[in-house]
C-alpha cells in the first residue's frame, strides 16, 4: 500500500514538472496580453474619430489628411486576429500590415501640418495620439514577452514533454514591425529656419 502511494506521489510530481499546469498558464498569459493589445487598438479606433472631428472643425485645410487617417483606421478595424489565430503567421502579418497603415497615416498627419501645432485642438490630438501609440507599444512589448515565455516553456525540458503530449502546443507568433525602414530613425527637417 505504501509502495502504491509513493508511486502515485512520484507520478504526480513528474506530471507537475511536465508542463501540465505551466504550459496552459503561459498560453493564457500570452492570450491575455494579446487581449491587451486589442484593447489599445480599439481605444485608438474609438479615440481617433472623436479627436479628428474636433480638429476638422478648426478648418477645411486639414480635411484630406484627416480623411486618410479615418480611412486607415476603418481599414485596420476590418482585419481581426482572434486568440486562436496567434499561431498563424499569415493572419498576424495581415494584422500588422493593417496597423502599420494607421501608423503611416498618423505620421503623414504630423508631417503635413506643422503649422497647426499652435492650435489647441491639434496639440490635444497629437498628445492623445502619442499617448495612444505609447500604450500600444507597451502592450505589444508585453505580448511579445508573454509569447517568448510561452514559446520557451513549450520548447524546454521538462515542460516540452507535457506541451507536446497533452496539448500539442505550437509556438505563438510575436508581433513584428512591418513598415519598411522601421528600424531606422526618421529624419526631422524643419525647413529653412532663419
């Protein structure tokens, strides 16, 4: 009887060291961080139209670039990635391209209308956009950290055993920049300031 009890205890200890609990915990953590990313993108999607409407009221000259920002946001909202799609590189790449389109349109907004910086509405818009982009960046960093922890867990002993046998775990796809030249700092040119 004692021998059976020892075998059961030993088997339980071995199973607990094989990722039975840690693999799904790490997977759920990564999925939760992806949820945080989606929250920040949704915040941006909700915030931009309201802020853009405020700035649009300041003058007709902003209309074209603001329409581009709104259209990029609407286009980005059409590409959705669910928690189940995190292992699909094609869906992740499509999502990243759509979000990069919003980022590019926001950069054009900043470059095209430097004279609007004195207007309070524009200043508020830019401040809110900067804060939103920072929140997105933090959420993406947190997501990538959780993906790294999950991917490491499912590939290292002893958790790799449970990950493969019990869960058929696949590596998750980290978020990567898709904007050409994103690794190079942009140049700032204020023109001829004399």
